C-alpha cells in the first residue's frame, strides 16, 4: 500500500526496551494468586491453572535457563482493533530472533477462527517490516469468533498439535483473554504441551488489574478522540449556537470518556459507573444535562460540549433490568420491534413500560443481535440522539415555566471506529513492543495461563517491570446468554479511585466556565510526545 511521510518516518523507529532485556534474566515468583470473585467456583473450573503466582523478570549473571531454546509460537489478534497490536507481534518476533534464533512465529488469520481452521501465515521480517509502529490489525486480521463448543476446542487442539506449537499468544480484550484462559486449561488437561498466554488489548481500558496497569490502545484512542473533541470545542465557542453531544466508544466502562474529559475539559461528562451507583433513571440523567444548559443560559451561553459514554444505557438500572430481560428472551426466541409483538408480554410490567416509552429507533437498536459473547452491541445504539431529544423536551417544559431563558440546538456525534486504528502513540508503540518481548520470554520459561504484564509505566521505559500474572486472577462468574459463565471481570471506573475523585473536584467549574482544551494531534516528537494519559498517572498517583 501507499505510505504517508509520517508512516514512513515511524516504520524505522525501534521502541526503547525495559533494561532487563539488556542482559540475562530469570523468573521471580510473586505470591500465589486467587480470582476477582467466586474463587471456589473458578478453582473448580480451572483446576490445572488456578492459583499460580504472578511472575516478573529479574536480571541475573549468565544464562539462568535455556535462553536459546528454539520455539514454535502462534499469535492471534482477537476482537476489536487497538493501536499497537502490530508492535506486540514485532516485539514477539524480535525477541525470538534475537534470543532464540531459528524459532518460528505463526500468525493466525482473521482472529480465533484462524486457529480453528488452521489458517496462518508465517511472520517474517519482510512481512512484518511495513507494519512496525503502524495502527490496525491488518497484518493478519482479527475476528470476534469464540472457541466455545467441544468441537471447536478439538479444532484448536488439532491445529496446535499439527503445528507442534510450544506456545500460543492471544492478543485480546476481556472476552478473548477469557478464551485464552480456557484454552490454557484445556491444553493442560489434555496434556498438550502448547502454553497459552494472553496480552491486554482494548481501547476501552477495562482490562486491567494490580499487575496489568492498562490495556494497550487506550492511550492512542483517547488522544485521537480528544483532538476531535478539542476541535469541536473551538467550533462551539466560535459560533456559540450548538450544544454538541459526543458519544465515545467503550462498550461498558466509562474510562475513555473520563480520560477525554481530562484532556479537553467539557461542560459535562457522564460517567456510567456514577449513574449506576446513584441508581439514576433516564429522566434524572436528562435533568442533570438540562440543569447545566440552564445555568449556562443564565450567563448568556447557549453552546457547549457534553461527553457521553457508549455504555451509558447499560448503566442505568432500569434499562439494565430491561436489557437483562431482553437478553434472556433473545437467547430462546426471536423478538421484533412490532409494537404488538406477543413476546412483549413476557417482559415484567416495569420493563415493558420502559421499553414502550423509548423512541422506536432505540427499541430497534436494543433488539439487535448480541455479539458472539452475548453482549448488547452498544456501539449501534444512538444514545446521544436519544439524549438530545429528551433534553430538548425537558428544556421546552422549562421554557414554558420561565426557568430556561434560552435556546437549544443539539448536534450529535459518535467517535468510535476512527480511534481504533490510528498510528500508536509513543506510549502504546513502546508498551506493546515490551508486551511482545514479555510474551515470548514467558513462553521460553514454559509458563501457561498467564497474561503478559508490564508495570511501573509512569517511569522511563528502561525502568518498566516485565512479567505476567495468572489469567484466572482476573476472573469471576457472570451471567451471559442466560447462564453463569467464568469471565474476566471488567475493570470499571472506580468512584473512590484517583481519576474519578479528581474529575468530581473540577467538573462544576468546567460546567459553567469555558475551560476548553484543544490538545491537537498526537505528537511523535517534541515536548508532549512521551506523555502518558491522565488516567494512568492519577491511578498510579504519579
Ligand atoms: P474489544 O473489547 O474487543 O477491544 O472491542 C472494543 C470495542 O471497540 C468497543 O469499544 C465497541 O463497543 C466494540 O468494540 C465494537 O465492536 P465491533 O467492532 O464488533 O463493532
């Protein structure tokens, strides 16, 4: 394909590595791990891989293990794209080439389906070169298929046995890493030598734990969205006639919205986790926004910017109940948007009334097919438009009551896919490269059922700590498609955590003052090029 000058400039950059890779290293064990919830159930489901300790690499004099053992390794990109995925593969490849020459790296094509169908391409330095430091997952493609049924597990076994794999690395989000944990357990149980490791990917930022401080892609996606939000803010201030409602991607947690708020200082940002905690109704969320607009109208401002997380509706308890009832129904029968559909009588009265009160476009969107993991496809639900129309209605009541001395014109935006394949920031490019090195190194030790981890991320890359932690440590039981299933628990915005507390401290000022910040495009050189995101800094207290 044709490359822009910036892409060409990025290709030849080799990210700096944690200094532990400068010499020999060994593996040090941390304390044993448990699970994020229901440890007894998780232990029963993962008897071979539960409870193993977290590990990290520590320098040592001379070789402490068979460093040069040739490995056959498979890698798969799974789920939604996230900037930096190519660098994980580059890190895995460069580690093997440098430390264990003669090793082979297979890239499974099109996500987990590539494993089931034994479709792969060998990663060579020639194939890899044009993808270094570039966005996208196009080197081998990605997919959302799940390896779930006994037949599919057998297909995975057939593939790893046919290729004689020592290791398989699943680069994915919470659902894909859940799948990695199940494969690791299955291979152990069947005495298959292939070790399975996960790698924390998702722009949503909700795959993290004490040992895994952030998922890759979050930093880049937030900075891309923030550039556009900043531009819209300047537009709003220039014309002074629109309220922009910007829905931001992030299936469940509101991390992206919170980070973009820190980057840009909007007049309002809805944090789903807070709405849930306060058990707010849709009407109350509407009123919160209308209150800010009224306040601004009283000081002569009839414009502004609100950020809305994609996952919002799934946080509003009354809608959550409705979605849970719909999920159970959809698992067993087809439901259509027909206002007189017989299936509606199976909803409990409260859910039925709420469903009937929603605009028909939102009703249709709530009935869309679930993804292969049983999730509602929130990316397809236009919450920003729904809120604009509800706020409009509320403000017109207030105008009649003489409490709203203004005008309201809403503009809806959705920033989602455009953030997932941008050129990774220096942070994501470097973090991913280190994750790739971590994954290959852990395979060299024969470890299975771990997720690669790189921590101490607010320090210089040379000081980053490299290791892995048990995938089961991140797991809990959750209700999916009408049944309890072991899944990696999503890390949500914590209301007593550093980022949210800081937001709560400053948001009232942002609501009325125009404190807008326009961060501009991602920089690869210059003063702000190596900045990490606010979320990471506030979480780590840096
Ligand atoms: P992952 O969890 O697989 O990383 O995907 C994240 C995401 O980008 C969400 O933010 C969004 O809701 C979803 O994927 C969209 O999925 P799709 O690409 O299937 O439309």
